[in-house]
C-alpha cells in the first residue's frame, strides 16, 4: 500500500510548525491535499515523473534503485523527482491558498 505521508510532507516542507491554534487548520490543509494529490499527479505530471515518484514514495526505493529499474541514470531520476515535486508544490500552493480562504470564510460564519 502506498505511503502518502512522505509525499504530503514533501509537498508541505516549506510550512513552519503550526502553533497550537493552527493545528486544526493544518489538519484541514493536509486533508485537502490528500484529496487532490493523486489527481494532480495523474493530470499534471509526465508518466516518467509519476513513475519516479511512485517508486520513491510508495515503493520506498532510492534513486539508484529507481535508475536501475527504469534503465536511467541516477541524475536523470533526480531531475524527474525534483521537477515533479516542484510542479506539485506550485499547484498545491494555490490549493492551500484556496483552502485557507474557505476555512477563514467558514469560521467567520460561525461567529
């Protein structure tokens, strides 16, 4: 079974540790990311990028193992992984921004 935690953590790597009052918002954001991450990978990444990410995060292979399996060089695998993560972070930035705005709007309706 795939381990989404590592991939989601990689996508959120630039976020600071949440303050106690931000924990629920962080949980909501991670839930939102989990809901769209597979679709983003499927629609926005090349087949090779998806395969490299799948092998790294789901199959827990290192770059040398991925390179050997796909008959690629390790630097090529590294570029595919880096480009995929960069592309997903860019898209997820907007998803997180939308989730934060929706969460703020929802909270304001409560008060």
